[in-house]
C-alpha cells in the first residue's frame, strides 16, 4: 500500500471516530435532559434517559474505536486487542 494512502485512511478513521464520540456524547446529554423534568420515575423516557446517562467514557471511546477498526485495516493482533477491550467495555457497561 502507498504510504500516503495509509496516512489518509488513518486520518479519515480518526475523523470518523471523533464524529462517533461526539454523537454519543450528544446522546448522553440528551439522556440527561430526559431525566430532568416533572415526569414520573417509572416513565419510559426517564428510564431511557437514566440508562443513556450512565454510559461510561470508556464504552463510548471503545465503540468509536471498534467502529473504525475494520476501516483502518489494523494488524490482526491489534484487531484482537481492540475486540477484547470492546467486549470488556460492553460487559462493564451492561453491568452498570
């Protein structure tokens, strides 16, 4: 592969990851707004908002990394590490 093309793919992958993280942080902020207000505690919007608000930074970053992992054409060993860390983040997020 041409070195310049590799750098272009890396830059595009990083830009996509930053966009994904931004969207997920925006959704987490929306979840916080859903929790506020005069709704009942068992209202579906409040429950949904509380679940999204409890999303950890680690999980958000791992979702972005996992999403661009295939596009960035990472080496197989790094791909295994990313898959393991994403699985760990998903399990921890599910436990929360």
